[in-house]
C-alpha cells in the first residue's frame, strides 16, 4: 500500500530560479516585443489574433513571464514580421566561429567536456 501511495504522490516542485543573465534577456526580449508591436501600430488583441494565441499569453510574455511556450514566442515574432531576424541571428554560419569551421564535418555526437555551465557566467 505504501508504494501505491508513493506512486500517487504529486509533489509540487518549487519554481526554479532563473540565472540573472536569462532574467535580463527575458526582460529585454519582452520590452523589444512591446516596442515592435507599438511600431507596427498593433494592439495586444490584434497581435494575439495574428499569432493565433490568447491575448493573456501575449500579456504574460510582454510582462516578462518566462513560462510561455517557445512555439508561442515564434508565433508572436511571425505576427510582428520579425521571425526571419531571429532565424538569421541563430544561424551558426552567420557567426565568425561558424564561418571558420564551415568546412569541417559536424560530429554525429558531441561528448561532454567539463566546461563551465552557462548558469555560472552570470
């Protein structure tokens, strides 16, 4: 019986604390989305309709809530007409390192190399 109770135990995890660099990026991205929306002359309702998301989802993103699905962020960027900017910014071959290594064959697997974790660079 004890194992059955344990299996049904739905403990709630405390929310994970975001690294400061991620918090800053989240706030900055939220502010940029607000500015893009206003530059386009769109209300929150209009942009939410274009992105096919709930207005409340857009409000949460614009408030800097990090609990928004990445798909919804992409929908919003598409609704603003700036999705291509993101895909270009993330293109590894648009970076110096990507261009320098473009003639190398990408490995099938990448093994861990005891590097400093990104959370530690805050």
